[in-house]
C-alpha cells in the first residue's frame, strides 16, 4: 500500500508536470524564461525524488549501502539547488545571486567528496542511514541558501508595485513555513517539497500576472505613441482616422461643430534653402501655435507633412476669432533657425452644411484653406513649388 508521503510526492510531480505543460503552451513566454521554468521544475522534481528514494531505501537490506549513500548525496546537492532555481527565475545579476551560486557549487563539490568519506551519511549494518559527523555543515549551507533566497526575493520585489510585492513575499513565506515544519517537526511532517511545489505554482501565477500587466502597459504605451505625432506632439493621422470613424458612428454632426484645416506657407522653400531641420522647426512651431489658440478641448491632428486638422466645438463667431488669434500667434512666433511662421487656414461649420459628415466638412474647410493659401502666394510673390 502506498504511503502518505509517496502520494504527496506523486502529486507534487504531477503538479510540476502540469506547470511544464502550461509553460510550453504559452507562446508569449520568452524562450529563455521557459528554460528557467523547466530547470526550476526539474530540480524540484528530482530533489524530491532523491529524498523520497532515500526514505524508501533506508532499512532495505537488499540495496547496497553505496546506493543509499549516492541517493542521499543527490538529495543534499539538489535540495539547496531547488531554492536557487526559484531565484534563477528572477534573473537578477547582483552580488547576492553570485554568492548563492558559489554556495551551491561549493556544496555540490563538498557533498560528492563527503559521499566517499562518510562525512554526511553513515549507513549501519541494517542499511539504515544516519547523519554523519559533518552534517551540521549541510545545515549551515541550507540556512545560508534560505537567507540568500530571502534577500533575493526582497531585491526582486523592489521592481514591483506595493500590491505585487505583498503577493511575492507571501509566496516566500509559504515556502519557508513548509520547510520549517519539516525541519522542526520531522517524522511524518515532510512538507518541504509540497511547499516548494506550491511556491513554484504561485511564482508562475505571479510571473504570468506581472507579465500580462507589463504587456498591457506596453500596449498602452504603443497606442499612446501611435495616437501622437512623433515630431509635433499633436494627435497623429492615425488618431484622426479613428476620430472620423467615431463621428461617423455617432451620426448627425452638431450644428456648433467646426472643422479647420491649416497648412504651413512656404515650407518647401524653407526645406530647400535652409534645410529640413528648419522645416521641422516650422512644423513644431505651427503645432504649438494651433494648440495655444484652439485650447485643450479642441483636438489638433497632424494629417500630413505640413497639414493640420482641428475638430472643434465652435460657432461662426468663435471660429472667426480663432483665425484672428491664430494669425496673431504665428505673427509673434520666432524660432532658432527660422524667424517667421505663416499659416493658411480655413474652416467649415456644420450649421452651414447640414447633412455633411465630419470628413466632408474637412473637405469644405480645405477649399477655404486653399483660397487663403492662394492669396498668400499672390501677396508674397512666391510660387507654391518654393520658387521666387
């Protein structure tokens, strides 16, 4: 009949196997992280197997003493490594992690040497094993590994927000309590590997949760960058297309709605004679002037190289005032490479064009803007291709 401890270890192995399947099935986990998970679960599984095998073989006269010694050697090598493997998932590169790795390597070499000299395990005539004279060294190593694991958990937790730290530290507490119960009570209270397996499960859940939070934050950042024009800082063409879709879904356009189109006069001439950095300065300057005039409630979009669209809640009087203020704002603007900025602007009111969509209003505003641009070129003597 199976012992309770055998069933417990079997369940731990099954849980670790399920974890391996979960890791394998998740395509969003980086390959390097997958290897760390597999390594952790493998070390926990084989160290649990080594401890279980040692218990099963103890007192079995049909088993050579050297086999029992080798199994206990594997137990004393792998058990501290289980804690080190969980720390390895954190991928820390600090002095405490280096110290932990050194302790694990030294312990492995020491245990292999001890197996030949009976330092750690003594097997009697009935094939029962007992602790050897240097077993306290292993206890010390075990305590050092636990202490360094705790330090690494604290260091790792600094990269998390408060609520995520609490769950992380609770995982560590669970593992430590499970180990402490076995070490203090002993006998049938063999809870160390149950606690380590539960810790591995919870660490995976914690990892998956935090990874998803990080992925969501990255997506939000990408979306924000996509919605904003990189050069001017106003809303992008992508945001403009999304806005048109939203207005189309809403149906009728309010009568106090205005669509402005604004274009920089002489940008090509500036690019050809002074350089594209100067042209970029004009684009940024135009965006700042438009934002100051139109305010935060009316959205400005850069829809092309020097083309801007503003979608605003304004009546005719407010729209006329906005054009006057925009001319005043650009008249007082000066840059480092370009000393003057001129804009051509036009608008179309929904109240003057009932039944038109926002996109159609923008086209009407384009006509007014091109008329203003044509007047600018007639008065300045420049042609639109940048020639004088």
